[in-house]
């Protein structure tokens, strides 16, 4: 039994439209995939840049800390080298003077008051 002419024409038109729309559909699909890949690459680049920024911030902080902090021994050594003064001997002299002052104060406290006699 032959198909009616309207059915054949309709099927032929639908097939022709599908064949014509196919390349456009697949092109759009490929472009969408490429855009997604570009977005992913951009996100990865941003994440990598942020991670590098974190590492650089930590490194600079550590360098600045090392440059700005000095321990007491290093400070005394530098003072002696640059000024010729020995801080340790000054501190020892100061402690000696304080100690003798304390001894004098204790002696004064324990000396009995003079009595009439």
C-alpha cells in the first residue's frame, strides 16, 4: 500500500530540516564544551594565583620577621662590635652597685639604735 503524498512530503521535510540543523547543533555543542573548558582553565588559573599569593605572603612575612627581630645575645654582640662597649661588663657593674646598696640597707636595718648610756 503506497503512502499518501502528504506523509512522504512531511517526512522528507522533517529529514531535510534535521540534516540542515545537525551541523549547527553539533557546532553549538562543541562551542559550549570549549567555553566550559575555558571557564575551568580560568578557575584553575585563579586558584593557582591565590595559592601562590598565600605562599608569597608567608615567605615575605618570615623574611621581615628575621630582619626585624634580634635576640639579646646578638644585640649585645653587635653593640660591642660597633661601639667598643661591653654591655655585659656594664650590667655586671650595675648589679654589683645594686648589691652593695642592698647590703648597706640591710646593715642599717639590723643595727641597734643607740641608747643613752
